[in-house]
C-alpha cells in the first residue's frame, strides 16, 4: 500500500468535520510538504480524535510539534 493510500485510510476519523479537515490537508498540502511536515501529519493521526478536535477549534493548545501543522489545517477552514 502506498503512503498516500495508507494516509487516506487513516484520515477517516468517523466524524465529518475531522474527515474533511484532515482529508483536505492530505489532498491539498501533503504533496508540497517537506518530509518533517509529512512525519508530523502521520504522528498527528496517532493522537486521539478529541485531542485533535480541541486543537483544531482552539479549545486546547497543541503540543509544539503539531502547532505549525494545526495552524495550516486551520488556515484552510473556519471552524
């Protein structure tokens, strides 16, 4: 399975909002992202959905590693 196919499977979170936001980043920004940002995205997908959601909507501060990525995802969506 290719990396992109594996990530497409992993962005399916079961909530429309998370699926849309994470899937959009994968489809639009992943190809241009450097290796470090891609690794951060992969690691972000290991986090619990409630944590990711709280970071994306600004209810909690993401770990420093994920802040630039969360900011990118947020920039494409108003939540």
